[in-house]
C-alpha cells in the first residue's frame, strides 16, 4: 500500500463527499471483480461508508501487487512467490498475471491450491526440508514436482524412496547461515552447518540427482550484505564438496518498508546477490532462484478494524494477534495507522495507545502502540496498513473472532 494513503490522521464527515468508489456520484457504491466476485471499492473510505463494518475487513490492492512484482524483474534469475506468506487465490492470480509464474510451496495443501489455479503452467518448488512421505508421493506422482530441499541425509533418503527418479530431479541442500540484522532468524530450525552440507551434496550427486544449494538469511532482513556473506559461505561449501551445482536458491528475506525499519532499496539486495554469485564462478547453466514473500505482498493490503472500547490510554479493537494481526505481537512490528470516523471531526493531536484484541486471552495485545488522534473512541474505525504478509495465512477462529470479509481496493 502506498504510505500516503495512511498519513491522513482522520476522515471527517465531508471528505470525498459526492464521489463514489469508482468516480460515481455515491460514496456508498461498489462493484464486484468480474473474475473473483470479490467486492471492489475505490478506497477504504468507501468501504466504511458502504458497510459500516462491525467485523474486521481485509482490503487487497491489486495495483500494489503488480507494482511489487515488476520490481522483481530486476532479479537476475527466477523469483518464486512464497505461498505461505499470503495464500489467498486473488493474491496468487494477481501475482501470476503480473509475471510471477513460480511458487515456493511447503505443503500438499499449497501444492493443490497452486495446481487448481494454474495447472502445469506454474512452476512449483517443494522447499520445506521436512516433508511427509504421502506429500512427497503426491507432489511427485500427481503434480510432477521435480525440485526438493533437504538439510539432512534421512530426508534425502526419503526423497529417493518416494519421488520419481529422472534427469529432471533436483535436490537442493539447505545451508544454515548466520543472521545479519533479520527480524526473524530461520536457521535455528532449518539448514545444515557447512561441514554437514558437504557430504550431503556429495550424496545427492552420487545418487545421480542434480544437486543444488539453498539458504535463507532470515525474514525482514535489513542488511543487504547478508546475502553476499551467505554466498561467500556457499562458495566454501561448493569448493569442498567438489560436485556440480545445478541450482542456487538465495531464499527470501527481502524486507517490507515498515515504519521504524531502515530498509535499503531492493536494488541493493540484488547487487549484493549479483556480487556474491559472480564470485562463485558457477557454470553458466546454474539456475539462480529467490523466494520473496513479504516484499511482494506486505504493502498490498490493509485491515480495517473497529474500536469496541476505550479504557484510558488503551483501546480494544475487533481484530488481534489471534486474528490477522499475529505478527504485531512483536514490539518492533509497527504499521502505519489511520483513523476513520463517520459524521464528525476528530482531534488533530496524536497520542500513543496500547492496543488489545477482541479475545478473552490476556496475550491478545499488540507489542507496539498505535499513534492515533487523542479523542479516539468506541465506534471509530482504524485502517492498519502494510498487512498483506502473514495475516490471512495465520488468522485463527479462536474465541469466535476472525476476519471474514475480503475486498479489493483500486487506490
């Protein structure tokens, strides 16, 4: 979402008066997307005016998805969208139409979703290093997936036993890397140390399978040089293993421009990858991959929540960490916010408010405050921006609360 949409502190009764969501005369009108049948509005103001929602609304901006996809045309290889980040079919279809034709899938459910939407036209890469045997059998036999990732010998043996063996089969060994200013370190769960990757790569090669190498520098990585450092470690592993490498996957970690985070240009990340990749002097046929998730979808959606109670300098809203705001339990996870009020002006003074979700669990509280007009009150709506990543995917039905309504936004 463009940040300027969320800098206005409040909407009074006359803002956009006389305009409809698609340039008509009524603010309350809307259309439906012809392909998905999702309600389509000009902007969030029109959503609130039309629906006056008492439940949270998830707002997707396809234009932002297309713009973010275009930025990855500068990546010197193939970009796979990490489906786990936001698996909504509208998001997947919009990214596909914008040129993202390959998908990082981690489960049979994600594989089946991509298969239903795109059939054989989409590339799927089964990069979860811990897969069940039935999912491997279906991935290989039914869906024809030829790319897998491992981080220990027993997983390689499982693939050799369950996946169809042919010249197209690729198994990448996942290398654990040291985190460099990443919000969420991922090598604590997945990835083998360098000295364990070397015999694994040799085992892949001995089995007659094309070998690859992969890593992940950590989610929301704020250090572009983390990629070149990881690639330097890859060089050490490749040299010691002494086997040809068919695929190099640099993973995800490309950050979103959240408030409070110092985020470099995406081109800086690409430059770090290009520098490190060229230093490896791999054969020209080696395929270079990346797995963006957050950087493709984070800015392309917002959540509209309503204030149900104000208690001094705290507010209670109808979405929370058991819903679409799960990531916001982290104190460094901040998002742009904007107050929407129907029929009255609001204060121009801002104050910080502790934010509680709707459930009866005391853990349902956001880690960072919201900066809002100091007269925020019951019935006001809050647009929470940059919520496209790890929101719909991680929502629960706990205590009977959940985002159900999903709309698309033109602006």
